[in-house]
C-alpha cells in the first residue's frame, strides 16, 4: 500500500487487532476481489499474518496500491 489505511476504512477480522488505529503503508496484502466502478477499479485486499490468518480487509482504489513483483520480468 502506498498510504496508511485508517481504522474506519478497515474491516477487522480478529479482535486482537481492534486497538490498531490504522494499517501502516508497509503492510502487504492480497487482492481477493476486483470491483469496477465506472471507469475505475477498486480492490478488496485481505491482510494476513505470517501464519496465513486473515486479520483485516479493506476496499482500496488502484492508486493506493503498489504492485509487488517477486520475479524479474523481461520485456
């Protein structure tokens, strides 16, 4: 994510995280759904811990996402 996501835009799945005021911009999430909204897209992003347990979800516009590449793409 390029920006932190405030608590009011999050759906927290685990009660352990209810005191979290926002998700910092360094969090890595997984896009699980894509919504078309006019000429723009929004993405349902799931955030999980290192054990794969989901703790939060957020719907984010594309300009708030940073796509990570794990392998070098050759043009």
